[in-house]
């Protein structure tokens, strides 16, 4: 398979590059950058392509495009490849607005192909195990309550000059970049959809940015479950206080994803209780 990596300078581009280099299915790796940057970091086992036009022509045409660009660039790049019938994986949040995501869906329909946001946390063994217990086995009964936390290191530690903190480029702050993982995992782990949402957001870091660095969200899911999500760039002493707790009428699952001891991949499961 020929795969094109679009973007070498976004926060996760190097990680995507390493993944593709180790993927047996990736027989030919093409690399292009919308700003023509990063060529000095090119590995020997990849081919640099000067423009998007070249990627859509002749034998350079890939079967898959992995787009890891700025939030303001990804939708337009994705639309172009999708209309040409080339499947895409697009780094989250895939765009700045819901309208931009809707156009990606339209382009995929036009090109008769598929695209997916890069929500890789779904593929963690611990996440798949939790989904199996909740959705497939009904191990905690009917889901009634969800609590999510995405609290992490400060804007100052992450460089307030980065485009991630520029609303025109990024579209939003911590909800767009990090809490979106929790938002997606809630859907994936419960098998439920959001029906009502509300939030209070704030820009409180005093760093001159124009996107939210704190958010307190509330929501209701199909089936009636209620939940909350707290997110913030606020921790000075450690990387993260990140976790997800899902409660049902027969039990609960608690997944501390990141805490004082580092990353957590253990589920704490309680499956006793009366049926409601």
C-alpha cells in the first residue's frame, strides 16, 4: 500500500511517521507538507513530494492519506483527497468548526470513500476491554452517570505562542485539542450518543491567548444518562489528572488514565448492586 503523510511539523507528525515506518502494510511512504517545511527531517525510507498536486497524479497517488496538519489546514486538504476517492485518517480535531467536518463528510460521499478522525485511544486494550464490559456484556447495567477529567499541564509550560492557542488557527482551546479525546471515549465506551450539552468556559491563564484554557461541561446521553467533563490547562507540578468513571445501575468502571504515578491502564470494576 502507498501511504501519504501530509504534514511534518504538527505536534503528532513525528509519531505518525514512526508508526508508518513500522507498519508492514505501508510499502511506500510519501511525505508532503502544506507549508513545504520539515524536509530536513525526512527519513531515508520515505519520498518527499513537493506539492499536493503531485500526490494526486500518476504513480504517486496514494491509497491512504494520513493528514497531520494545523486545524485550519486539515479540512481543505482532507476534502481534496476525499473527493478524489482517497481514504483519509485526519488528526483530531480535523477542523475548527462543525461546518468544516460536515464538508469532509460530503467530500467522502462524493468520492465514495471513507475518512476517520485519529481517535487512537479507542484502540488501547484497556479501552476495548471497558467497552466490551459495558456495551457487549452489560456488566454495569444501564449507564446512568459519567464523569470525565482532562486536567493537564499549563499553557505557559506548553508555549502560549503555539498555534494551538490561536483561535483563528486552532478553532478552540483545550476542548478542541485534548478534551475531545474524552468526549469521544464517552461515546465509544458507552455506545451512547450526546443528546444535550452545555458548558462554562474561561480563559484564565493570563498568557494572552484567545482560546479557552478551562471548561466545565455537562451533558445528557441517549438513554437518559447524565454526565460532566472538567478540562483545564492548570497543573504546574505534574502532567495530568485525567480519568473517566462510568456508572450503571449494576456497577461502575473507573479508569484513571493519568495521575501522580504516570499513565494508568488499569480498570477498577465494581459489578454488584440491585437492579433499578
